[in-house]
């Protein structure tokens, strides 16, 4: 088939790899004049690495990544460790895959290189998909220039503000969560005596929390801070915030957090919105993938990985033969329960990290301390359903 993919992000490029491996022709229609990414980190858990390995991309992806030693939870002000459970070796032993921290730009570049290796002309830049037309036996992607590109299938991997989804289902109705997020990337060399731990570390506090981890083989520190705020703002990853506001939001916090804010060359700030489950992910020869159909709040670090899983399952369902629309319905039926569960856990985690009442803090974090200290296998077991899942296995 000739498959059109709206969006050259993580989901779109992974889908291109999966379709190319299955023998299809692919055209990735990316609106930007070049495939790049505003600096930020992300986590790829073993369930995502299994897909990248199956697609022949894991070596490139892992080349400049960082392998965290542990998962841990600390109190934001004191830095007191609530729990820390091994991750680097445990990830391979328990979930049969690596757990990586990677700069988003590095992941995009690795995926793009893999696509270009297989199909040098597959990626078309400066091509913004604004809608589509369903035709008998095909589909047409309509570009912002008015140009029409024909194919057998259109995959809407065009992100949280998806034009493909908007045409399929109408304007979306995001709900402000009451949280704003900060993010920054800082060279570890600038942090002096206060580098972040070599872990996936959550710092919990009163009506706010932070996450720190390392990127690019440990040379960069990634920071995400989430603060409750009644005033809704822009839902844009490229909005720049004021350093003074970030320092105010995390005033009195551990020096590790404060030093990152002090040294950050740029602090991005955006409001977090949630969206209801979609009525459908497909229409005729058009289907949605990743953030376009199940945008994730960042409290499970699974947004990128769910898009990676989507891509593999979609390509596999198309490869089973039979009517194309039936394959798209099967893809939706298999993916929706899992992505919905991840979304629900992410929502719940926001409250978990923001305990205000000391009694609630003790009731929540006390058992976590005991489990982390004496029952690390129990802590790992809570992630078996997520990290141990392997969409590449035959079903």
C-alpha cells in the first residue's frame, strides 16, 4: 500500500519504520521545514524498547541515551529518600528490555535516520496536513498549500492539536487540570555540587512535584516541575516562562532542584490539559495514532512509548490481510483499553505526588518507604502490566 503519515514526530516516524518493514510505501508529511525538537528529555521503558528492537532501531536510539540506576521518590524540600529500587539491571531481568532516558531530539534523529536508511525519499518536509478527503478505494491528504496527496491510508500522527482528529471528530474539548508544567535541560557540568541523582527521581511536595533524570550518557540534567495553579494558560511546549516564577514555585526546595532552575538556559512553561476518551480512532481509510487519539498527562512517562506501541500494532493489524477498515477497527480495539488505563494511572499520580496534609503524606509515603526498603520486588511488580507488556509477541 501507499501509506500517508501526517506528522514526523515519534509516533509518525515509528509508524513509518513499521510500515516499511512490512513492505509498504510510506510518505511522511511533516509541517516543519526540518525535523527538529525543542530540547527536552523523555523516558523509554522496556515495553517501548522491545518495539524499537523489533524494528531495528534500538542500537541507534540507545547510543546516546542514559541508563538510570534506580527509580526513586524523595521529599522535595529535604531531599529525604522515601524509596529507591534498582532499575538498570532489574529492567533486563524482570521486563526483558532496557529502561532509557533520552533527549527527545536524539530519539527523533535516530528514528529519522532509520527511516531514511530504508527509504531516502520517505520524509517530505514543509508539508502541513490540514484535512483529508475519502475517495472510493483511497484517501487524499489535503495540505495547507491546497495540494492533494493520494494514498491508500492516512495515519494521523499529528499530535495533540491534530488536524486529522479535528476533521474526524470535530473540535476537541480539553479540560484544564489545574496544573502548569516547567521543563528545562541543563549541562551537568554547570550544577557543581548539586547534580541530580543518576536515577529516575520524583521529588514530591505540597501541591507540586518535580522530576529529574539524566540525558546524553549523563552529561545533561532534565527537569520537569509541575505546580498547581488555578489560572489556565497556553497548552504549548514552546512557551517560555520567567525564571523568577520558577524559583518562586520551588522556593525552599532541595538545592538540586533550585540549582537546575538557576542554571537553565531556557525554562519552558505550559498548562496541562486533559481530554476525554475519543468515540473512535478511525474513519474509512483514516486512522489516529499517539497523542492525536490518546494524549497523556506526563505523570507516567508513557506518552512516547504508547505512540511507539501504537505504530507497531497498527502495522501488524494491516498485515493480517482482509478489509483495511476491519484492520483499523481491530487496531483500535486492541490499543484503546491499554492506553485508557495508562491515562487513568497518570491522572491519579498527579494527586499522589502533591500530598499537602502531613497525615496523608505519612499514609501514602510510609508504606512506600517500607516497600522500597524491604520489598523491592513488590514495587517492581506494580509495573509488570506496563513495562512487561510486549506488543511484538504474536497474539
